[in-house]
C-alpha cells in the first residue's frame, strides 16, 4: 500500500550514483586469481551495489559467476571456490545508469566468437550507443541485455573478426565509440585495460608482490590486495598485459581534452584513493575550505553528513576556525534488502539510518556540510532531524555546485526536470529544505579541487557544457523498452 509521497521519496532518494567498478588481474602462472578479484571488488563496493560478477580465464577456458547483490552476497565461499584457478580474472560491481538492475545486465559480459572468447567489464556510458546498437541490430546482432556495455562488447568483437589482434580490434572500436568508458577485458591470452580519450572515469594499474599485473577503477582496490600502485591509465590509452609483459598503445591519447568527472572527487571515489595523481581525501578537504571562503557564517560547530560530507566538513572547520564535531551517527548495518512495508516503518527507516547526537547539536548554530542536493527531500529530512535534536540554527553548505543538467557519462542524473535547482533559486531551495542559509561551491572553485594542476574536469551536470555531442534518443532505460516490447510479443 502506498504511503505518504514525500516520505516515500525521502526514503527512496539516495546520493547520486555512479555506474560501476572494474577490476582485472593477469598472472603469468595459473593461481588463485578469483580471491584477488573478490577482495578488490569488496574495496570497490561503493561504486556499485546492485550486482557483482567475476570471470576467471584458465588458459582460454572461462568460468564465471554473476548475480544481483552485494559482493558478499553473490560470492559465498562455495561460489568463489567454484570459479577455480586461472591466470586472468575480470571483476565488476554495478550500479546501473543504462538498463535495469535485473540479472541479465550483470557483468562481466562474456562473448563467444570464432576467434576465441572475451570477458568485458565496463564503467561509464556511451553517448552514441543508440546509433551503434541500431546499426548492429540491422546487421543481425541479437542483444541479451539492455546495457550499452553489450554494445561495446559487440563492437570489439566485430572489429576482432577483421583485426590481427584483440588490441587492434579495441583500437578500431575506439574510433567508433563516443562518451565514457573505462574497460577491463580478457581475451584467451591477454588482459587489456582501456580508458576513453576524455578520461571521464578513473582507471589505474599496479602489481602484486608476486608480479601479477592488476587494473582497477580506484587505487583503494590495489591496497586491498596488497598490490603496489604504479600509475593511472592515460586518457585514450590501451594497456595490454600478456606473457611478454606490459605494452602501451597511446595512439588515441591527446585526441580529446581531458575531462575527468569532477564528482569522482566530490563523492564517487573512496577518500583513500588517489586519482590522476591527486588524493580524494585532500580534494574534499579543499572543497570544504573553498566553501568556508565563499560562504562564511557565524556558527558554533561544523558537522558533516556521513559519510560523504565528513572530509569537506573538516576542511570547512580548519579554514573557518569553527570547531568540527561528529553530529550524526550512521547505522552501518542497514543492508540493501532492508524492507519497509508500512508507512511507520518507512519513517523509522530514515531515523534508523542516521541519528543526530543531541549533546553535540542542542542549542548550537550548526554548519551542515553535504556533497550535493538532488531533489531536496533527503537533506530536508536530515535538517528536520537536527532541528528536533535542538539545533538553534542550521546553515547548509554543499561541496558541489547546483545540479542543473543531465549527465550522459555514467551518472544517474538523467532528467533535469527532477532536479530542485532547475526550478528554484538558492534562496527558494533554502526555504524548501528548512535551513537558515544555503551556500553551494562555485564552478570556479570546484575545478580546483585536485592538487594536480594538470587535472581538467567535466562539469556538464553543473551547467559547464558537454565535452561530447549529447545523445538525441532515449534516456537511462532506452534499451529496456525494446526488450519489454519483444518479451510482450512472445508472451
């Protein structure tokens, strides 16, 4: 039975999500590569909590297991053991930004063709996937999923049938693909990492103590398996690991301006990761410091919304001189399957996930720091909690500019009409969410978050302009409709 709409929306709304985390490992000898992938995906769980999968390659024989759920749910010991040993593994965690979250869209994607087999894991979104898929379907391709990741797999296979090697096929595929893609893929004998020419999504390389080559979306995954970080994959670079060593193909590098998604530093990545030479933890503190300079206020304490607002809150505190306090306790034991069938339970769900520390906030003027405001419902509920706990004033500061445009590069912002900032001024939003004042980080300062001055960011969702032509057909579920129509026809 449906409950109160505002309450439902507040419960359902989460932070902005990013699509996926990818991982790959190449060892010269057959070994237990599946556990390495398992622990690496565990470290990347924040990048995708809908599904997980691992494919193990043992001398060209592929064994995979994929399912909906968290890494720990998908891979109990017996499922992990069943993957066996091998010298290559590809892993993936998913939060879908194209296609639904059902089992058919779980990655890695496995493809058979007469030149061999391939397992592919993808992070990002293609902006020309609709056109590519239409072309493939017109030539007889039959799609089993509703994701653009399968489009990438088909394009690479199509090129592989003409190319002398898998890396040449990937290079040819890159000439046809537009948008965001960080890929890890395995052929029967090689592990390949690819990053699109703009470098929208992160991808890095390292080595284990045993000399295995590993690729991952973030450096925290390397830390989790005891691998040493070596470097980031360059925008446009193809890196191949095989029995001869590691080779780099840079023919697509510098073909487009670098445009790393700035939200990797604001929210997506783990604070202990280093992306393109810059610490995520430091970047978030810089965001808080910039906020303090842009939007000063007289207050007693600075409080961050767990977990994404904590680093920025610390930066705001240090810059402003206002004491930093832990004002909320987040319940870390609420799983993804937590259900709330009644309105009373829905209301309790909000309370049980986040609870203010009354002794800290009561009678205080609070500066509340969070990473974003999407529709305004979740932060309004958080502010209500502070008010009920006795906060005298609440001044909200957001470590990102207002969302005013859709994202086409792997973030689930696909309808600007649902964004509160497209319909209201800052003053109106402050009134709607119930704060005494509201300040956003400016676009001018958000592009300064990295301490590596060579970093250049995509700020399209903040109105900063799109680095590529934007898709003209369909949104997040553009391929879902086709599958549903076909299923209905055969029902």
